[in-house]
C-alpha cells in the first residue's frame, strides 16, 4: 500500500509579518524604555537630594557633637602669646571656628597622643571642581603652645559644595547672642558660650541654596582647671 | 489491545497534529513578557535595595539621636545622685561617725554610697517597663499607674566612681623644690604602683625611640611634664640637671606641657609611657584634686571600688617606704605573695562597703588572720599569712579617708543597634567663675563639669 504524503506548509514568517513584528517590538520597547528612563531619572534625582540631605545632616551632627566636647584650659602660660587651648570664631561668608576638645581618638599605638586636640572648621576651594567651595575639618594630633596652622593633623572634606556657614554663640553672662567669640588676645573671654547655633547653607542638586540649622550645648563652659585649694 | 490498531494510530495522529499547530506559534509575546518582567524585577529589586539602605540610614540616625539623649539623661540623673550623696548623705554620715566614735570609740565600719545604686535607678527611669516594675517592687512602690517611668525604645545605664580614690598626677605641678612634699609623695606613689615584678615585661621592651625606660625615670618624667620648671625632678633633692626627654627629636615633634595636665590621657605623651603601660595603669591615675586637707597628694580611700587591688598594693608599698630610694622597714611589703592577698581583701571590702576610717585598713594589714570570715575560701591561707608592720601614721602619709569631691560618670544610652557612651567628670566643690543663672548656689551644688567626652 502506498501512502500519499501531503505537501508541507511553508514554515516561518512572511517579510511583512517580520516587519510588523519588529515595528510593534520597537514601539513597545520605546514606550517601556521611556517609562523606565523617566523613572530612573526621577530615582537619581531623589537619591541625589537624599545624599545631599544626608551629607549636610551628618556634617551638622558631627559639628554639634564635637562642639559639646569643647573646653578651655586654665593651665596656660599667660606670659606667652600663643595658647594651647582656644575657642576662636571669625565671621565672614563662611565662618571659621577653632576649638580645643576632649574627643580625640588615639589611633596609633605608642603615638604619644592623648584625648585632647584642636578641631578647626574652615572653607577651601575644591581642587578639581572650579567654583565649588568645601567645608573642611582639620584635627590636630596634640595641643601645643604654637601657631595652630603649624600643628600636624588630619584634614578632610566635612561637607562638599557649601555657600555659607554662620555660627552664633550664646553668652549666658550677658544673655545675648554673639557672632564672634575669642578666648585669645588681651580682651579674650575666659569662658565658653553655653550654646552654639550653626547655620549651614549648601548648594543642592538643582544648584539652589538650602539652609540647615542646628544647635550645640557646650558642657564645659568654665575653664578646666586644677584647683587643689578649694574645699580643703 | 494491539499497539498498531487503527484507534491507537488515530490518537497518535491527533497528538502530532496538535504539536505541529503549537510549534507554528513563534512565542514573540512570551519573549516580550519575559523581557518586560526581567526589567521590572531588576527595577523593583534596585528600588527595594536603595529604599532599604535609606531606611537603615534613617533608622540609624534616629537611634543615634535617641541613644545620645538616653546617655545625657543618665548623666543628668547621675548628677542628681551625686548631689544627694555630697549634700545629704556625706554630712549625715559624718555626724553619725562623730557620734559613734564619741560613744563607742569606733566608726561604723561602712560608708553609705547612694551613687553605687546608679545602675538600678537608671533602669527604674530609663529601662523597660518590667525593670521599672521590678525596682518599684523592691522599694514597695506600685509603678503600674506611674507615668514617665521606663523607656519603650532603648535603655540607659550609668556608673559613678570617685576620682579621689586615684593617684593625682597633677601633684607634680608647681615648681620642683626640695621641700615640695606633693612631688615627693607622687614620686613615691608612682614608683610603688609600678614596682611589682609582674610588670617587669613592660620595662623590658624598647619604647618607640628604641630606649629602655625604668620605673623611676617614668615617675620623674610624669612630674617633669607638669611642673613649671625645666629642671629634672630629683627625689634625693640634690638636683640632676635640666629636663631632656627629647620630645622635639621625634618625627612629629612636640614639647612638654610644663603645666598641670588637662586630662589624664595626656600622660600618654610623657617620656616612657607606652600604650601597654597606659592600659595597665591609667585606671589608677587622675588629674583632679581631692579633699586632702594636708594637700600632700594623698589618695582618698573612702570610695575605692572595682579592680583596685594593684592601686592598694602600690599605696601600701608607698606607705612602707618613706624614702623610695631606700629599702622598706618591713621587707615583706615587696613580696607580691604577701601583699596581693591582703590588698585583694581590702579591695573587695572597699568595693562593697567602702571605708569610713583608715584604721580599718591598718587592722587588716596588721592582722590578716582576724580580718576574714571562716566561710571565705581564703580563710586557711590568711591564717598562715603574717601581717605587715604598718602604722596608721605610715598609711596616712599616702592615703586618707574623707568625703569625695570629684566624680566620674560613665553613662550609656542604647537604642536599636546604636550605643552611645558619655564620660563626664564632675567637680562638686569647684567655684563658679561664670555662673549661668542668678541662682549661683544651686548651680554650684550641681557641680562643674571638668571633662565631657562622647563616644
């Protein structure tokens, strides 16, 4: 018996089918891509804003905590001009602040370092990005009776791209806020402010200024001083 | 049924036809669905990951703030306890002691310290509801209706110790003159503290400058760092040239303070003080003045507690060696096997009840067999131990018992995974030069912070 075979149908797509399929695919892909790109862009913007917020918040929190550990020593040689400990704030667009503190971490074994040092917040132009000003933090290894700029220390960017930094200091003795504070010089104060208000203005991801405000409560407003004669 | 039957063939044909029909479908829709799903899953995973990181960051910032304020609350509560101790408990105890010594000729033998209960009191205010209730039941108070007790998200704790019960290295400040008793006593105390042969390994290592430094050199350097002059301290009083510790010969050079220490950790900068030495002896040193009426650099033993045995060993040795360059009257004070068990018992007793009279300490040293109960596992050993020949006058050259002045507060706050520690030193008798309020007396009574550090 012979079997009659049916001719096979032509498998695959016709050219027009392929064109149509590709067109549909491109259209759907473009639509999807556009949606994803927009979402991704929005995500990046939100992340950048959050990153900026986080950087500013961390910088402010760090400054606040460090200021709480500020102190002024009563163990200074008053016959010489330079001081080991100080609290000096100079006013400008971006204020500078130098203070001695008890928060230093000993990082090196046998490094001959205690838990006191000098912290210095100042501004500096970014070496790679023209027009960008960074908030810098310098921490010295020790306290020495010399020009603070000569002291060895570690420096890093505390907050990038800032436009303003203002400090206000509450003088509990006269019950008023001051813009400047200095414990050195002939008319230098011999105590620390009780509160420091910090206003940090940063440039956000849209190139607009955003201000953040915080306040620190200084715990050791009186001089740290060895006084064996008291109470005996 | 035969496998080649027409019915069976029909079934096969039918299956073949269905498969062929299915094979003709190209699967484009499926591909697109899978691609879209893959993109969506990637995007969602990315979002989830970023969001969880931001959540963790935010939660961390929140917990850090909570932990910080928990620790600060613990410091404030500790200040209250210290105020109660110094303004109420100490005067009452002093009166009771004078009454008892007048009628019985002896003190109470204990020193009441409310500051020792800082931990349970902290848990009452800043622990869980259960710990508040537990502490309340101890006091006979029902806390179920009380408001403001316990903290839902976190906890706080504090430990209060007296800085007076340590060797004051600021006794080295001032000018080194032969008659400076503070300098001589400090030298005595430091060399005695470092004396034990068990510390030999610390002095057999070269320091970072490649030098070996002995015990008396370290004691002299500690004094020379704080004194005002440039002359090297000489315990014999004959003068030994100028200070030359070569701090300025280091790669990162510095200079001696030549003034009182601001903080006890400043001693890390002193010649010969290595990290190992610092770790071993820092707990026994302070830079805050105590209530020593003679101002002779004596240590206040009223509130010693914790691991105080090495300090007591050092003080007993210092008491027995009026001249640290000469051998002691009783050579047994140099024997660790004799002096450590005695100091250990004294330290335990001091940690539990404190001392209200220096005679209590002298009695234990003179007659160790009588100073221990029969139930104590060390009873047999103490019976065989001969006492040390030390008088009250000897011990009073380096130690005294009195109300403390300076307290160390170590407060911790915990929230979530964040733990914050604040170390604060409070001087209860320091005058205020720049009061913050009109009520100077109240401010003064709260004490003046001389140290504040947050970690």
